[in-house]
C-alpha cells in the first residue's frame, strides 16, 4: 500500500499549470510541525494534484489554509547544483479535505474529490511532471562514503 496522510497549512497560494496536453496541474507545499528531541520543527511537504483535485485546490485554497491530504509517494530524481543526480520523491494528491475548526467550516463545502483516472499514459504524465516539478538545485545530499550519517541530516 502506498498511502501518505498529511495535515498542515499551505505555505503559499497553489501554483497552477496547464500541461502540453491540456491537463491542469497544481503544485502546493504543506507546512507540518513535528517535535524532535523536545524541539519543534517544521517540515515542508511538496505535493502535486491533477484534474478535478487541481481545480478544487485552485478554487478553494489560499496561503495559510489548513488541509488534510491523502497522497501517494512517487520516486523522482533530483540534481545538485553541480549536476549530480540523487534519488528523491514527490507526493501526488489522491484526496483532500478542508480542515480547521467547525466554526471556520460552517460556510464552506467539503472538497472531497474522487481519484480521477488520467486520460494520458503514465509515461506521458511523467514527462509532463518533470517540466513542472522542480527539484531544489542547491540541495546536496549529506552523504559520507555513501551513507547519511544522522537522521537530522535527512532532506525530509
């Protein structure tokens, strides 16, 4: 099973794109808090959505809005500023829900979009994703002799 659940706030308004084949794609980043050794840290989770999910995110979400997301993780490749490739991942939103207090939600609809089957093949979709999903060009994996030395050094 490949299922990830995230709860947090949008770090900025959704970025909306239209692919070459006319499909809508939205990129968001979710800020989530976690505690490590008693210290609060914020994690930033990059997510993308297609079709109806993308349309709903574009219409109903803005920076700072709370969101609950169910996504799947996909392998991806990134490059450092020196052109060295490294493995990474991205999260594709399958479903999402408005989150926050009941008072805030009284005048809002719940946005629950069923997974929409893509009208293009996985290979074509992957090529289009590479165009929109930019990796951190300044990231250099914290590796010593092929091993990440500590959990705190992980890029996620």
